[in-house]
C-alpha cells in the first residue's frame, strides 16, 4: 500500500501509541505498588497479581482481537477496545476492594490488547520486506518512549495524589486513543478480509504447525517472561532493598527505558544491510550474559550502581529482539497477519503474567527470585533460537 509522507507520519505515531498500551497500563503505576499494597492491606505477591491480571487480559485479548481484525477490518475492533479500556480504567479508579480492582485490571488488559495486536497487523498491511523491518523499528522507537515517560509520570502523580490519580490519567489516555482511532483510515480492504470468525480461528493451528513460526512464539514466550519478571520485581527491589523513593525509582525505570529507546534505532539503521537473524542472535546473547552477572550480584550483595549497570545492559536489547523477531515471523504471513500477530502477542504476555507474582514469593525484600526467573527465561530463549529458528533459516 502506498502511503503519503503525511499518512505515514500519522500511522507511525498512531500505531506507536497503540503498541504502548502495555507499558502505559503497567509501568505507569509501578511506583505505586508499595502504596497499593498498603491501601488494600495485601502482600507483595498479591500486589504483583494486579500486574498479572493485566498481562493475562492482554494475552487473551490478543487471541480474540487479532482474528476479529482479520474478519471485520482493523478500525471497528480498535474503537470497541479503546471504549472498554476507558471504562475499565474508570472502574479501577473507583475500586474499593482488591477483588473488583483485579477484575477491572483484567478488563483493562483485555481491551487494551486491541491496540497492541492490531497495530502490528496494520504495519503488515502497509509494508513488507526491509520496509516492514523499518516500520517495526520505528514502532519500537515510539513505543520506547512509554517505558521512559510512564513511570516518571506515575511517580510525579504520586507526589500530589494517591494511586487512584494514575488511573484517572489512564482514563484520559483511553479517550485520546478513541479519538485517534476515529481519525484512522482503514488499511485492510474488504476483499482482503477473511470470510468468517471461524476461518480466523482456524488459522491458529495452521500457524503453530509451522516450526519456524512456532519457534518465534516460544522465543517471545521465554524472553518476555524474563522481561516481565523484571517489571514485577524491580519496584520492590529498588524501594525495599536499596531504599529509594518512588520518584527515584521512576527515574531509574525511565533511564532503563531510555536505553530501550536508543536500542530501538538499531534495526532501522541496519535494515537491508545486516540480516535480521544476526540482529536477533546478538540481542539474545547479551541479556543471557547480563542475567548471569545480575544473579551473581544479588548473591554477593552488590551495591546499587552495579545492579543498575547490569540491569541496563540486560534489558535494553529487548527493542532489537522484538523488532527482528516480529519482522521475521510476520514477513511470510500475508493476510493472516492479524492471527499471527495475536499468537505472537499472546506468547509475549502469558508467561510474563504468571511470572510476576513469583518474583515476590520469597518476600518483598528478596531479589533472588527475580534474578533466577530472568536467567531461566533468557537461557530458554537462546535454546529455542538455536533449535527452531537458526536451524530452520540455515536449512
């Protein structure tokens, strides 16, 4: 599809914000987790379950929203998703007990999934080959702003109000996303849509029979499982182990997010010159090595500067991995892009959601579970790459 420079700019910003639904829904209130635990009188693990519910909602939401977008087009599911996201954010703001809060967090994730999965499908609608890699890289770059800004904004909101103020802000974001979706022009022509919902869901087993595509799903599963272990545990580690304030933690988290932003420029810069497989291989090796040093640091009581440095090196390759893996996995899917994107997105979220409560299983002042889970996730990612992706590419 040919796009004018103006259309491409709008789509880039629009899709970047849509793919930022995950960090906006999770990272913005990370500085408030200790306060939330006190407000509801719950444990660290139960507090981290509020993140898990959002991740589970996002995982399941993508399974439904991806096929719906292949059947009905991209715009209608996005409009419905942003409407429900806004309502769920308002419900979380008004919650008076942990049970209702968990329900609204799940709905927030389920509806926000429409932005995540459909944004990637739209990218596949309008680009392919090296251009698709560049588009994904730009999306990761725009999306990289969210992990920087979200916790900083959340930390500043906490200076003037309680955790509820963060969800009031998310209501405003939902409204803005809805308006932007109204302005978006449909990119999936009626002639290119699947004929039924059943046909959409039937694509799932077909896709998973492709060993190469399945390899990318498992890669996303384990790599993001490690990443979300960091998301779930970092707030308690920095605030309870190293005793920094919520505002200082938000700046630390934002600084690592800045690294993600810079790393996101690498695939765009080298698209067409360095093979995506090579970028993917390097982006898996660095986090694995970093996780080894992180675990060693926690075992020997490393100072905060050491933990910051190692975490930075371990986390920032995510932007490169995400761009390269998605581009490789979707490059051959054509009009199945919505269903394929849904499976990849589900793989990203499902294990990460389950890992989050485990980071607090030994208490809110023990960093070892987070480090062990991260190391296991990165190690399994490396194994999947060599057994299912690299071997297939070389065949």
